[in-house]
């Protein structure tokens, strides 16, 4: 698996083959770029490292900020001014850009620091990134969980140098810069320095070692050297008074001379940063290869958790890369909270929860349940210390800058963990889940029965349903009874006259995009729309069955163009995520064949190889993990401990779960391609026993076993006579 990963997928403007069939009717309003980066990462690690051009949003690449259509270029080729640390992965406009401690290898005077040079011979694999500068310096970087190691191979030069800019942060686009509030830098010995910058309230400390101890080591300020200086202290920096500052090593080089830099990072001071470096890389001066191999081995172990049987190298690359992108975020940094004294779980870059809760968090739970529990503990610490369960959380002071996007999404994640029986202090969790439901939009929800944006009504009602699961688990029937009518208020969000959500404002979409969420009572939801036939008719309109092809927005689309597109009321083709679960709504109306039609069209039209291989922002792996689940032939109904079954895109797959291996085998399988006929499920067996229902429970999936799916070229009767569980038609609580 690791050998087929291409970290460059998603780094460029979408460049997929012309869509065919119903996929040609889908309209893409969001930026047509994956917004990923090819830098070195560690699975769920604290640190990433990549070439830095200052472009949006990761600091890597060629594009400017955009919220609609094709992103405009800021560079016409791959350029860089150095290599930075901490990047987002696939996100959009969240305005938290990191890119701290830029390292620039130079053969030019310090005055030229910050200039852009062309990148040549770029290479990347999980845990390693490399490029050659136009001046002939070969640059490589690898990372550990809390560290980074750089290796630079120089040509002959009388005064080569490595420059670390401690002042840089953010992007070079307008309003993209991050300015440190305080900074301290101390050269403590030849080849050794320590420092700390406080950025958006977060104190990020670093311990740096350079193995070129024979070189001159100097501090610099405002691009002027400070020979003999050992300290720089800035107790208060304003954006208007910031001047660049940092550390430099310089000396003569012979052809092929290698210099290595080692960084340890911490949010709890320089001593812990040093300890993190030695824990990750050992105390020796040269650790690049050992760290690279260790990180590669860790990635290999994680990526080998799922194997798929396919004869297509391109499809293997798309899948392997999707799994890789799914395991980069959130950033787990145990023992690193800078804001409270707890020494346990801490996580940041939980962005964006409204994208990852449906797909990436269930994948994390299935493959790495102990890390999922760690993340849940981190979320509860945030709630305990800062007052709410976050919708997004960054390496910055303040838990939640994203409240308008959604509500109560952590409740979904916690409910799945509880129903799987994973260990957590559930009394502790229940207190914070209950309290969180009353904040922000929650007060209006309690007083009026609905809240606008109307999608928050769905969020909060489902949040009460999820919290009731925990209340039932800890044995509190009074709370279960209290939550029942509140959970039923999801129906207040819908207009029975249309079968759709009420008119409202919506975040990144319209009422059609949000109207087909998999609520906990889909039977009642379908009845509200006029019954199964009417509900399927609405879905068919949404997915464009029988509709003409559309034209996608281009660069800087106008208001009128975007308004016409939104008026289509059409599925967004995974260019955006609010409707990513909608294809499986058909199964609740007895039409698994329609799910197969739509999922086949997405899988084979909306993902590809190459830098332009994603249809939109990957959003911290939310999009990539959708592809992983969909191609396996499963889809998680987040919070409900259910996995809906569909035709897989592989002859066979094997997924390592806590109870062993879940093997999904097929009969009648034909290796698919764009434009090929859809394959439909004819029958299913679980461990040799016929399975008429269209779902597995989470417990069944996590136990492992063998799922045999018979496929055929026309829809069969499987799944047409039984419906997935709904609160009003099953013995499930609420």
C-alpha cells in the first residue's frame, strides 16, 4: 500500500476526466482543488513539513485564496522560499495557516532571504519530502510525532548557509500572515539553540540542533547579523513593528557535503521540546535516515490495515492515497496542552469537524480504536477546560471559531464509541455532552423547538439522540425520557408541503443539499416527504437523473453564474461535503440500486490520479475517507452504529479491525471503469449465513468476519423488502 501512495494528489486544480452519465449533471460550487500538500507527515502526528511558497491554504503550491470555482494562480510554477512546519491538510477558508520556523538553504547573502526560487525534482512519500533548489541544493525533510529532521546536500560554495526564520507564520496572501506576540531565542552551544514563539495565544517551543558545528552560528535581526549575540527577546510584538529574526549557520562546503538540522517541538516549553526530539530521534547528531525509516515503517503499518484486490495500478494509487490522507489529521499531541495542566490527551487541527464526523472519525474508530478514544478524551478535556465541545479546534487559544457551521458533532463521535463498548468515563462524557447541547443555538432550540440556520435543528435533535445513548449506557432513564421529545424535534426543520427543509440560511449549500441527511428516524422522515415513492422522486431530482449536463464555475465566477448553479438544487458531487451521505438515503426507501448508481458515478468520475485528482477540498481527510468507505462497499451512519452495504469497487478487500479482519469478497465482480455498467448487489452472506438486511452493526464490523457479496449487471431484489433501523420502527431507544 505505501508504495502506491502519491502525496501530490490534490495539490493542484481539479483535472479529472470529463464526467459521464449522471455525474455530468452535478454542480461544483466550492474551490476545485484538493488543498492538500505533499509534505512529510506522521500518522496523526503533531508535525508536518513542506516547501513553502506562501500560497493558500497550506503554504505550499501556486494558488490564491478562493471560496468558489477555480482558484486563481499566484505563481505559474512551483516555487519556494524555504521549508516550514505545521500545515493544514485539505482545508478551505479557516484562516489558520501555521507554517512556522521556516528553514532556507542559501548560497546568497542574507538580504535575499524570503525570495522565491524554483523547485526542481520534487519527490514525496509518506513521511518524506524532497526537492532541489535552482541553485543546486538538494533538500529533504522527514518528521516524527513531535519532531522534524532536515537534510541538505550542498554544491561547492565558499559561504553556504542555513537560515531559520523564527518570525514567519501564515501565508503571503493578503491577511494571511500570523505575527508572533512574544518570542525568545537562545543560542546555548555550538550547533544548539532553543526558542519559543507565542502565536494566537499558543506558546510553541523548539529545540534545534545542527551537525555543522564547525560553521559559524549567528543570530540575526531584520536581515542583519548579530555576531557574538546569544539571545533575542521580544516581550511584545505588534504587526506594525515586526521585523524578521532568527538563527543562521554558515560556512564553506565541498560538493555533496551534507548538513542536518534536527527540530524538537513542544507546546510546553523548550525542555520538553528537547525531550521530544531525543524521544523521536535519539541523542545522536545524525538521525535523518533512522527517523525516515521509523516513520515509513509506522505509515506502512497503518496503511496495511486495509488491502484491496485490483489489477489497476491507478485505482490502487487513488485508494492508497485516500487512506493516507485519511490518517494525517487530527494532530495528536499527548501531554502537550499549553492551556491546562492535564498531562493526558491533547489534539489540535480538529478541522473541520463538520466534514470529518461522517466518514473520517468512523474510519479512525474502525482502524485505530485506541487513538479514537484518545481523541474523545481530548475533546472532553477541551469541554471541561474551555466550556464547550468544539466544532473545530486549532493550535490557538480559544476552542471554537466555527459555531455557525454546525452544532453537537462531537456527540455523534462519542455515541459511536459508547455503542461499540470502547472504554471512556461515560459519566464524565454525559455531563459535558448534556451541557454542550444548551450552548449557542441550543438555547433557541429548547425555547422554540427549532433554530436557524435550520440545519442546526437537525444537529441538535440528533445530538440529544446521541446523548440519550450515553444516558442509557450509564443507567439514567430519567435523562433518556427527557431527551426523547427533544430528539424528535428534527421534524420541526422540515416543510411537509415540499418534503424538504424549511427555507433558511445554509452554510456552503442550500436546503436540497442538507435535506437528505441520514437522521435517526428515516422512516418518519420519508413519511413526512409523502412516502417512499415521493422521497425517491426528490432524491432522483437532486442527483440529476434525466437532467442535462451542467457547466462548472471557472476562475472568479460571477454572482449571477453562482446563483444559477445553486438554483439547480443539485448534488455537489463531493466537491463539497454537506450532502456526502445522501446517496445512501435511497436504502431507507428500499432502493439500494439507486445507491449503487450514484456511488458508482462518484467513485469513477470524481477521483483520479495526478495533482488534480480530487474534486474539491479534502477537508482533513473527510473526502478521502468517504472514498475509502464507498469503495469497500460500506458506509458509516455516524452516531447510529450502523454501516450500510453497497456494491464494493474491489474484487476483495481485507480490513484490520479490533476483533480480527473483516474480509469483503465478491462473486460476479467485473473490474470497473468510468462509463462501465453499474454492478448491483444480488445477495449477501455474513460468515456463510444469508443476510437480507442492508446493513451491519458497528459491533459486527469491529468483530471481523467474512462478507460475501454477489454482484450482477441488473438490480435484484436484495434490500427491497427490509429497511435500515429507524427510531420509530425499531426497538432502539428514541
